[in-house]
C-alpha cells in the first residue's frame, strides 16, 4: 500500500503536501490503491449495503443567481414550477411503497415558499413516522430552519461549494457570502439536524489549494453527509463556456473523504453519472454508500436543470428500481 494512503487510512488525516499528491498524481496504481482502501473502509462501516434516498425536486424557483447554476433566477429560458403538497406526498408514497425510507426534498432558495412547506413536512412526518426527511433548500432565516425542524425534518444538506472566500466570490454574486453559508451550517447543527455539506469539483478557477481547503473544512465540521459532484456547465449561465470538472478527480475526493470520515454518508451523485457512463458504480467503488433515485414527477423532472445533460435515474416504476438495484448488485453490493 502506498504510504500516503496508509497514513490517511490510519490517521484519518494527511498533510497538505500528501493531499496534493493524492489529488494530482498521475500514478494509476496510487489511484487504485486509494479507491481500494476507501472501498474497504466503507464496507467495514456499512457492509456491502447501499442506501437509497428518494430525491424529490420540489421547486426550481430560486432567488439567487449563482453563476454556474441552470435554475438561477436570471435564466429566463426555464419554465418555473413548484410541486403542490399533494404532488410531494404522492411522490413520498410511491417511494415508500417501493421500500425507500428517506425522502430528500430539494429546491431553489425561496424563503417564503420554504416556510410554507412546513405543514407538508409535518404531514410527511405524520404519515411516515419512521422515515428520514432531508431538506436541501439553501440559506433560510434561522427561524425557518427551526420551524421545519419542529415540523419533522431531521436532516439538511447545504453544500458550501468552495471553502475559499476568493473562489466563492468568483462563483457567486456579491450578495452571497461564504461566511453566511457557514453560519447557516452551524445553526443547522445546533438545531439537531444531521447536516451535509460538499462542493463542486473542477468548478471554474478552482485550484488544488481550494480543494485542500474544502477537505480541511469538511474535516473540521465533520458533517454526517458529504455531497460532491463534478462541475458541469449549463449553457444559459455566465460560466456556461467553461470545461466540465473531472470524474476521476471527483472519485479521488470521494475516496479521500471516505478515509477521513468513515461514517459519513456519501452519495454517488447524479452529476457524476452524467459525466461518466458507469459513474454510479464507480462512485460506490471509490467509497460512496448512497444512491438517490429521482422521484420528482416526470412532468417537471426536465425543468430542474441545474446543469446540462443531467442524467437523473427516474424510478417511477418498480421495474426501473429493479434495474437500479441490479446495477448495484452487478458490482457485489445490495440495497
Ligand atoms: S445553486 Fe442553489 S442557490 Fe444557487 S442559483 Fe442554483 S438553486 Fe439557487
């Protein structure tokens, strides 16, 4: 085993120089060693079980204008939608009947609509008391986080996107501040949410130093979930002409973070599958342990266009879920 991988696995940390070598090396055997060790640690922690989460993209209305995001408010080409409470509950029902026990409600940042979602969250909690309810609704007033928590939500994913303030300011308008995003994460933890964070890999202007800063921040916060995927340009955004991030680099980050935080839930993300034909399986083989099939009603799924060519595994039929399970089983795992 490479001494860098061995040290990372044993100590659950590594100095910046070691991380840089793992991120930048073109040594294939080092990469294989990294993935194998991440796999072993994931299997030791979770067995060969992959956890399915039902993703419900509840609204593509967003007040923000992030320079990389297809649903940014300035994108006039996109039809906007918000699911009704009945549509949300019906997607949950469908997912529950297919055996999924975690619902993930994801949407653009829209504080008034997020507050209005509280009764629906309460209804989800009452209808499925054993389910985990994860929200991913951006930066909200702290009282809204508290209201949604009281209504029954117990997890919250808020990707920090980049831990470097200078890099953050090149991806977001001046109205958005990394400091505030991190304060939101702190508040979510204080309220008792199991929190998730993460970043885009290969976003424009990103350096290896920025990625090391991301790793350090995650190491410091110790989130329960880590969501990361490659940057994929969307043509109707200011950063639409920049090249996509690298699937390989994304996989190395899965593996590094698995070795640092053995207990974290790490989804093999849709963005990775969009870039890499076997992305979902490759993510699992690099240490990921979660897959999030899409339960957004088919009539709206195409409108949640965060980036171009999004390949969302649609599972509205039992048959499609079987195919997803078969794919997971083909590499020796089960759900
Ligand atoms: S990344 Fe999130 S906050 Fe930014 S524009 Fe897209 S949905 Fe809105």
